[in-house]
C-alpha cells in the first residue's frame, strides 16, 4: 500500500515508523481533513491524563518510603533537575557521586510518569533493530550501540544490588513474537545478524515450535533473548530516589516547575512556593515535557500507553500460557507487550495510542489479551492504568542541550526502563567533564516534528496508519 505526495511516494508497509511516513506527507488535503476532524486544543492533550490516572498495580504495591516535602522558599544547588523518573533520579545519583550538589523537582510523586507506569521490562536494544541501526550508522557504531544497551541493563542491575532495592528484579529473558509470517523472516535475519556480528546469543522458534514459549494462535514464530529482566518499575524508582538521597541529593515532590529563567552563569526555576537557583539544569521529563523547553515541545511526541493487570491466576494456567515465564512483545505496529508477575498475574499492554479516550479503551486491551491468549478468557481485571512515552522522529533516543543550555535526554520510545538509567549517568558525566562519551545519542539532533503544535492530530493519524498496516498481511 502506498500514499502519494507532491514530493515522493511513501511505501507504508516498508516504512520503519508509520508515524514518520504519515506526518511527512505533503498532501494538504489530508492535513486539512484531519485538522477539521480534530479541533481539540493542545492543552486538552495532557489534561486527559486523568482518564489514565487510575490505580496501577505498581502504585497499589509500592514500597513505603518517607514522602518528600514540596519546595518552599529559596534553595541553591550546583544542578537542578526537573523530573523524578529514572532519568532524573539517575542523573541526581551520579552527579552527587561526582561531587555536585543536586535538587530534584517533581510535579507529582516519585516515579509518577512513565517510570512508574510501564510494563516492567528491562530490555536491551532500541526501537529500531540492530540491522536498521547498522544500515544507518555502520556496523562498528551499531555494535557500540548494542554494547551500550547491554551496559544499561547491567547498570540497573548494579544499582539494585548495591543499594538492595526491593523491586522483584528477575532475569526472565524475553521473546519477540512475529505478528505476521513475513515478520518471522525479519526476526530470523535479526537473530542471525546479532549472533554473527556481535557474538550475541539469541535463537528463533518457528510456528510449529512456538508452543515451547507461548500458547497463542496469532503468532508465526519468535526470537528468544535471555539477556533481559523484569522488575517492579515504581519500586525501582523509589529505590533509586533513596539511593540518590543517600549520597546527598535533595528531592521535592509536588513541586511543579512553572518557569525557567536563564542568565549567563545560572538558571532559576520557579515553583508555586519556591525558587531554585543552580549553575546547570537537566530537564528529565520525556513524554511529560509540555512546553517548558522549546526543543522538547517540538521534538517529542507523547504517545499514550495503556496496561491492564489481571486478578491472581492459577499458576498452572500461567504455565500453560507462558511456560518459561518470559516477557513478550510482538512486531505489530500497535505493539502488544505482556508478562507474568511474581504474584501470578498477567500484565498486558498496548493497542490504542490515542490520548482522548475514556475507560472503555481498557476493554479493547482486554479483548486483545484474550485474542492473543484465549486461555485467559474470563479472567478478571484488577488494575488498569495508562501513561505517556516520548517518541522522536527517528524513534531513537537523544541526549542534548537546548538553545538556552538545559540538558535533556529523551525519546526512549518504549525502551526507557533500561536506557534511562544509563542516560542519567551520561548526563551527569557531561555536566562534570564536558563530555557525554561522544556516542550517537549525543551526535543526533532532536528533529522538529511537523505540525508539532497539533500533537493530538498526529497521534490520531498515526493510530489510523497503525490500524491499516496491521490489517495488511
């Protein structure tokens, strides 16, 4: 299937990211129709968070911790960080270890955003495959990127072990399931590339062997990777915050940054009841950035993600569905992902990415779970929740600085559970030494998304494109 514009024809089936294919069109008629359909104001986009802010499994089972005060009065530090998710907390932790004083400002509670709302999968890799990255950047740099992604997983593991963070961290491995028959050929090629070029240890199972890993009628095979871990993401965020405080960081919850003022030698962040003055600033807000930094507003698209968690199920049932307790995600454009929990629930996420929907959207997530794993039909849902992930034009993460000098890391595109901890460390290194390592993340510029001031329209358009592509066999 192809769409034509005045400039070029875009093959939607082969496009690496349908969002990019669709928003790159220069067909004004298409844009005009969509703008007419979507008259929603942009502040409505983020205000719809309340529709997804129901009690999550992670919030219901979070570790107890001493809640932080909100900021009052004037404070000073070497570095002020906006956002107490994985990136911000890792930055704070590593900056303090490097001798810089840090204040973290969080508009809600620790781990409130994507860090405390994701599926709890600590995965290697990126949204693009290693073959795609090799084609774009060369095989040497692709190998470096692969090693860095493995390093990010190990860094999470090291911090958890060093600080004895209780977050159900388990090496389960994962499988990538082929949504279409031709996707399985791609998985085979990716496994072969990883094993041959990087000394990686992955394998594939065809449809006749798939039952060894999952009982599902809809998939055509899978890639098996043993290098990943599952965890309780909110408890990791809480533990990372405690680790940062243990080396001297100050964290203020319910302290939304209302404005940032820059001058030649300092930066001032103003909240409702206080002010922080610092030498440097990190904005670690990813899909929750809003308009506080112009580059993030223009270059990051917040994509909605929704997850359900079942009631506690018989272990025999879960063993029948996912016998080796692997985490799972598939190759569909809507990207379904799911896993077992230590207390015998099934977590299932993915599907509709539009933000402006009510609770009925969780029924479609449940239907997708039952279609994927029919043995789970009739299971009750105990928890349902959602959040936003940040996606860039290239679906590749970026470390950068704004024109005014704010440091940021963003665009994990669903791989932030592991990468964000590493990126926090790299940001700390950059501030202290002036060098973030010279990796591709730093070399890439955060590209402006066309029609960035119409984010709801873009997501609705991407949703339509995903739906069309997933129906093409």
